[in-house]
């Protein structure tokens, strides 16, 4: 596992929006899993879908080789926020393909659930994405991504129903 900035740059605690995304990388023989903690909305699709791979009580919490790579990829694609991503460990493996057609919907909590071939732009630059949960209320400190710091953090919301 490696951890570090996804892009070169400096962080400023006074300006969380200007922070570069931090990724944690978990290397397996057939698949590499990346995790961006700031985007995680705790939908728990990973831990419920494949507990032998994703276990919050263990360090490291992700063991990519504990299940078949195809199954790990399938569960990662359920992550509504896109905090979990994957790529093949070897060249020629199956990359995550965007859903077609691209879909955008607002869930009951107000978040925008977007899936498809996406280019998300902000002051940090452009990022190609396949799955995102965007802020629908404007209160997120991780714009344009939702961090549940606004009205969508109300008790009783259920991000599991969002993707």
C-alpha cells in the first residue's frame, strides 16, 4: 500500500478546497484499489458487498487479493461517491468503463448522483471520472464533491440508496 498526493502540490489547512486529493493505494496481483478518503460518504457498499476484501477493523483495511479481481471491481463500481476506484495491476486488464448513457439524478438527500464519462473541473484542475456524488446544496468544503456538511447531512439520509 502506498499513500500520498494524487498530484503534486501543497496543502493549506486554511483552504480545504485548494487541497490536492490524497489517495491510498492497495496493490494486489490482479487489481489495484485506490481510496480517496475525503470523497467517502460511508455508503458501506464495499464492506457489505465484499467483507473479506474491505474490513474497517483491519489494517490495511483493503486486501485486493482476498477475492477474484472481477468481483472486487464489481463491488467497487457500486461505490456511489467514487471514493473507491480500481485499475488492473497488469497491462491489458479491464479498466472501469463509464456507464452509457451518462446519467444525472438528485437523490432524496439533495446530492447529485452522476455516472458516465465525466470530466469534473475545479480550481485543482480537471479529473476524468466514472462515478461521482456532487454537492447539490453548495455547502461542501470539498466542492464540487459532496462531503455531507450541508443539508444532505440531516439525520436519516441514506446514501446507500444513491447508487
